[in-house]
């Protein structure tokens, strides 16, 4: 999740729902990809969240 739209290589704007992180909630503004398809650094399904001040990445 990020609050910075400049991080995206592709972005589809959606104003659907919200996400909860910690004790806070943020409106989901869109979903897309960050990085480059031809390189090894591509993050898919990255959420754009209104008001998020830090990037959050969960790896499982």
C-alpha cells in the first residue's frame, strides 16, 4: 500500500471501500502495478490509499 500515486507504472482508479492498518482507516483510491514488467522488480496489485504517509509491504 502507498499513498503516493507517482510510485505506479500503471494505475486503475477505483473509489471502492477502505483498508484498515493499525488503528487507522484509509479510503482506497485505486489499484495497480509498480516497477517494470521487463525487470525483476514488479509489485502487482498495489493499493493507492488516501492519506497513507508510509509505504506498507506485506510478504508471506
